[in-house]
C-alpha cells in the first residue's frame, strides 16, 4: 500500500510502498484509508521540532486523522464487520 512518510528531518515527504497490515492480535482492526488529514503535530515531526521529545522513529507515516472502511478484523472482534466494498 502507498503511504506518505517522513524519511528525514527537514526533507520532503516521500510516497512509499509498505506491506498491507494484517491483524496479528485477536482484537486488531485494520482500516482501509479513504482519506487522511495532516495535523500540525505531523509538521512538527517533519521539521524536527520534537525529535528529542517524542523520539519518533523514522521513517514515520503521517496522517493519523483518518476515515475509511474496515478491511480486516481479528478473530475476537465482534462490534464491527469487514466492509463489502
């Protein structure tokens, strides 16, 4: 799947291919992202302002304000179902 990552402080973001996540815990839910917002926190990370404080490991995938569909669920998940589209 494609994602946008911080690969180095004060560098341009890069589109990267990473493996599609799979549930590894019985309570995992994997969401297929339809849209993701970028907040100021992600920009602070990109600019290196929080490098010492947050200890973010690079590369770092940005976009935690997401909307999407349930793609996969763990064996113990009962309150959501996989999307049919």
